[in-house]
C-alpha cells in the first residue's frame, strides 16, 4: 500500500516504514505528524485518485531528526565587467518515517447516468 502526499508544496510517495527527507516541518524529534493532503492512495488492487485530494485519507509520520543538506554554491558573473558574486546555501530538512496510511473505506456509489433529454414520440402526422 502506498500514497502520494503533498508536504509543503512537494509530492512524496509514502509507504509504511519508508524514510524520506522533506522540507523543514514544525515539531520535535519523536513527535508524530499527520498529513491530510493525500493526492492518491493505492491499496494493491484499487487506486483512489483525489479530486484534488482523497477525502478521508491521511498519512501518519514520525519525526526522526532535523538537519541541513549539503552546501549549494551560487555563483554569479558578468563577463568583462569585473562583477563576481559567490554565495552558499544550506537548506533545512526534516527526516520522516511514515508509520501508517489511512484511506477512506467508504466508496461512493456510482449513479447510473440518466438520460436528461426528453423522449419525443413521433405522431402519425409527423411520419407522413
């Protein structure tokens, strides 16, 4: 079973026991987070795609730690002008372990599409 979850504007594939680094979340190490913004749930046989989210579905995760990624260097230069700028950046992240995926078991009953156009019977005069 897996789910696609939107966390801080980015989409992550979540399955039970999977560890993933996401943009920094509020909470202490060891605390649990619940994400309700689930875009897709697959239970092995059925796939439920949200419009835009799956109602009643949620994903529970535990915060393992907080940290910073590798340094990314940003270098700006304009040729022949002597302009050079070097800047470094380290992005904060939170490492999560997904614990449980809860999907809504209530399925919407599909209603038979009713023909909205009225049935017009031809009279004997129209057929002639």
